[in-house]
C-alpha cells in the first residue's frame, strides 16, 4: 500500500447551511405528533464515535456479520462489474466496511475511484485517511445527505467503466417503506445500464436479541441517543436537561421495526432558541429519534426488483441474521 498514490478531495457543506437545516428539521419534526427528530442528526462527531463503539458491542451483530460477508464474497462483488471504475458508498461512516471489501478483493492495476458520501465530517475524514492508504485508489469525500451526495457524484461522472453503489450497515432500515422505495428508485435512476448496487440489510430475529442490540447493558446506545440533545444544546442554544430524559428501545412487530425514543422523565419546558421553538413536554412523553426496519430475505429482493434492479446474488450470515444483496441495472 502506498499512500502517495492516492488522491483525496473533500466536498464540504457550508456550516451555516448545515445549522439552518438542523434548525428547520427540529422545528418541523418536534411539532409533529408523536414528536420526532430525524436519525441523521445523531451523527455529530461524538455521535459518530459512539456509533463506532456500538458496532463493537457483542449484542450489536450487524457490523461483524456484514464484514464477514464482505470479506468472503469480495471477489465476486468487485468482479461482477467489468471494468469496475468507481465505488460510491452512501453512508460510508469510518470506512471500515469499504476497506474490508477493497482489501479482500482482487489485486488491481487500474485506478479505482472511491466516492464517500456521509453527513458526518468527522467520519469522512477518518474514512478518507484509512482508504487513501490503498494502492491504486483515489478518494473523494462528499459531506452531504445520501440523496444530495448521489446527485453530486453521478452528475460529475466521466469516462468509461462501471459504477458500484453501496448502501451498507442496514441504513436502509432507517427509512419507512415508502421512503425506502423512493430511495431505491433514486439510486436506480442515478446508475446506468451495467452498473451495480450492493445493499446490506438486517433480518428479522428474536425480539430479545433486537432489544439488547438497541438497549445494550453498557448503556452505549443510550448515550448515543441522548447525545442528540447535547448537540441541540450546543448548536441550537437549547436547554435540554439530560438527566430528565431516558432512553427507550421497543420492537414494533406489526411494522417490523425497532424504535428508539427519548422519554421525558417529568413535566418540563424546553427552549430551542435558534430554532424558535418552545416545547412543553408531559411526564412520559417521547421524542422518536430512530426507526430500524428489519427484513425477510425475499422482501429485500422484491423491493430491489420493484425499483428496477435485477438480482445477481444474495448472501446471508446466519450467525448475525444479516443479508447482502447484489443487483445490477439491466440493459448492458
């Protein structure tokens, strides 16, 4: 590996625009019933670090299972598209999964462009440093939402070769069914004939296992959830009292999703000055911060086919009950 061979560019969003978007989201979602906050705002620098810690917990098996699949099937994944010129990862996080895929794949002599899309600047910086150490890669980091980053990448693509888009970590589970369908259609529309898409999705498993994964005995997930309030206090001049909120994870079997909530432990008033919001919360009232939908294997395939993809292969890690599904765009 020779870092000097790598090229790293970072496309950053303006801090003022990011703060304005956060304030707009907070105003819109906290005034809904039930009160909500978008899960993407969990990932400030501390939130990203806490999520990295969650991925190492023995009760959260998503990362370990997905990494086993990526390393075991790297040659088939990277060899399915010829010639593969670029990989676009939506929600790249710290880059560990993409690094596992690239390091376990076949040796390359031609350059491979790695486009990283994430809303966390800290995660992008970590991922770019790690991935730039590989030989024959050029790393471009995009600080953006999945949708905006995908538009940025595909709108600037030039040259020959195939594109492989990745959406790993069961991030698709953070979207409700209509939202997931819309995102998959958007990914399909951004790719051309012969390009590919690799989707990682967590599968339905016993309720006790799911609840331990999202309410772990060490309290790391609780800290990750409550850190969202720390962020709002810091960035939006809010006055959330952290000891007055409890973390709660529940399994909604009817909707096939785990939900994370912040529960008000007493009647309280909260001011969020930079969002122009003044909240009155009842004892026991919740703020819904994340949904994580769980899937059956065939349902994943059906969703992808409905978006216009064609199945290439699906692999399941039985120890963690996690699936990787590789599809391509017909017409090549």
